[in-house]
């Protein structure tokens, strides 16, 4: 049961390195932080430490505003939250994010 993400800057076609990302888990009506990482030079996070991806609702919160500000770019989205549900803990869960200053998209990857 693993979780990974990959952030791509859709305007340049390059990986978005250094995007601060928080993984939260939903329980008892509140979000609980699980881990915080930054995307690597290839725009990826595959190692969240010794955390386990359990059944239920989770989210990845990407600090897109800070990432764009560091590049002297304005953005409409200061952060992007992707909420997803894990129904099979044996499966790998990959959550890609395609990012531009005024749009984003995501999907369940492989």
C-alpha cells in the first residue's frame, strides 16, 4: 500500500521541483496531517517515510502559490487540494498533478 505523486509544470513541460506537499487523512470529522514532503528534481514524491496508506479518505495539499511566487509568477490557485478515497490498501495509489498558473488537472495514475 503505497502513495506517490508527480507534479508537472504544464506551461514549460518540466517537472515542478520543490513543491511543498502535505498528506492528510480524514478521521472523525477532521483532517490529520500524516506527512509533509517536497517534490524532488523530477517533480516526484514516492517516499513518505514509514507511514501506511490506510482505507478511507485522504488528501494531498500542494503549496502552489509559494512555488509560483518563488518563480516570480502570479497564480490564481494559492494551493491545490486533491481529495481521494482508498478502497484497496493492496493497490499503489499515484496522484499526478498537471499545473499552470491559472489551471490544474489531476487523475488517478498508475
